[in-house]
C-alpha cells in the first residue's frame, strides 16, 4: 500500500505538467519501508504484566449466626480477587533495566516482563516516580539484553517521522507509524511535568510504557496517554520526552529510589493576553513570577515578582509547565540560565540547582486507633515534602503542619474521604503542628470528631461520629 501511494504522488504531482512529471525507473525509487528500523528496536520493547491480590469486603450478613446456620461459613477464596494491569516497556540498559509507566505498575505486587522473543522474567520495581509517570524495572537475563539507544527529545521537530511500538489491547507487539504533531504539550494532566510529545502514530491501551522512536531507531519518548472519546486511538497520542527518562534512569543507576529534582522556589503563572498587555510583552508567552519564597534558589538568583521567564538555557518556554520541565530534567548541583523579561529589558540570571530542603524531619506515622483518620500515613511538611507531593506551597503558606502522604484502601480514613495531599490543621479544636501532636490528638476515643483540613487551597471543616 505504501508503494502504491508513493507512486501516485510521484506521477500526479499537483500542478505539474505532463513533461515535468517524474516516472520511477526502478523498484528502489518507489520502495519505502521502516522494516530496518523496526528490526533494530523491536528486541528492546517488552510487554509488562502486573497484578495484585485484593481482599473483597466481607458480606455483613455472615456476621449473623442465623444466616451462617443456613448458608455456612464464608469461603475465604471467594473474598479474594486478582487485579491485573497490562502495558509495555523499553530495555534501556543491557544489565536489565526497563522503563515503563508508573500507572502500569501502580499498586501492583507481582510484575512480569515478556521479551520480544517470548522469554519471560520476573521483575522487581527499582524506582517508581508518580510525578513523571515513569518507573524503572529490573530483570536478570541469561546474557546482556538488547538495550535501545537513547536519543535527544530536543532534536526532534514537528513533522518528523516517528514509530510507536508496544502491546495494544494485549494482542502482542505491534508497530505504528506517524509524525510528530506537536511539541511541549502542557496541561495534559498526566503528570507533574506536563511537557509531552504529541504524535498521530496510533497509540491504544496497552501501549503505555512503549517506545516512540525516530527513523534512526533512537528512543525519543515513552508512550503514555491518548486523547480519545471511544477508548481507542483517534490520532492524538502523548509521549514523555526521553530527556525526562534520562533523569529518572540516572537516579535508578545510582541506586536511588526517589528522584530528587531541583526546585525553583517561586510560584509561576501562565502569561495570558491581558498579562502580556499589562507587562508590555508583544506575545502571551513565558511564565510570570507571582511570588518568591525567601531564601529559595529563585530568590538567590534575583527573581522578583513581575519577572517573566521566557527561556531556560536558551530554550524558549511557552508557559509555567515548560519552565518546570526544563529545570526538572537538570541534575542537582549545576546551574541553569534564566532569560527574564523585566519591563523593556532582557535579564540573564544564573539559577543554582538545589534540591528542596527537608527543614523539618518528616517523621512518617501510620495512624491507628478508632479515629476517622485511622489508616492514613502522615508526614511533617517541609519544602522537600511539598515538592514530592506536588502541593501548592503558596496556598499552604508557611510549610508547617501535617500532610497525608498515603491512605490505606480499606481504612477508616478512606471511608471518611481523606485524600493524599490533604493537610490536617485541627482536630477537635487542637491545632496540629506535627505528626506527634496528631497521634496524641487521635489517641483517645471520642464520640464526635471535629476536623479542619486544607485541600487545594480551601479549608474544609467537618464533624463526624466515631
């Protein structure tokens, strides 16, 4: 089909005179195939199978002796079910390191990897990074594994050919081809670093974690999501740029389990047309600095409210998401150069890349007892915790208090509606300064509980019985 379409283009060019039309003189002039590229990268793309065993809620009728007399004791086997997830992955190191999506293995306890040649291996989760929706797995092969070459996501351009490989709908490894439709797509809502490659190569459920490669067979992105009204491909797919993959992989190779990234320490806002007009900008691009945390890297660099960041290390940025990506992929300890519009001037500011500090020990605690917060894991707030949980530092004010880091699925906290990222401010009128204060406030059984929680910049006050 590809040969026929190309021949038609050559023979019937729009507006060309008959004597100017070029006729193919050999099969080589009409033959176009991505087979050599696919053959090169296909062994590096794997299928990822993940599962976990879940305990189903017990039917309360079995608590009735009369009911058990007639129907017997419940079968424990019927209270279990297996949750499964299916996706793809890419071998990025010959030692057996594989990159996939966080959402493919999230919450799973048993992960297996099937290679293109049908060999299967159990996999361990080396690093899981929800903020980027990336995870790194490790398998032990009998010999060095075929690792894919890593490209440069800044080198690709809109209109470049790309190839997507993965396991759509679990039918087996498949290949689709398209072009780069757009770059630096933000506000997709997939992860905290919204900076995606958009492609029209068909991507479907099961492709998550698979490879997006260029025509040289180099990895340029990890397929992560689609825009769809039907559940299938509609020609709009999104991939995480390989530069973000490199930063996660570097942490995994160094033995880290949590990716530490530089933080700016400033609240940024996208530049609207009204903001651009008020600041005298000719176009609504860049990120305006709304506030700066005292002592943070932004303050040390000299950023002030009203500045507009228009480039990072010479790369133009369209919005605040682009600024976060450009800073987030750089290693801690280096420098980044910010190009800032300050009034009618352009100012170059050096930004020292620092990790957010843990000014207060987090002191993780899993709450017990008979309170509505039973089953919640809480931590003391600090700039480091705020960054890890993607909280709005400006909305929180001073980084003090207790934040919910996790909620057990079958806990009182889950039934109460507590969410990850909630900040617990008061319990029964007692201000909560740290995790130990919260443990003390929930240690005694109460008939009623008055709770004040900060969520998304809003204060929620609720009253509930024990």
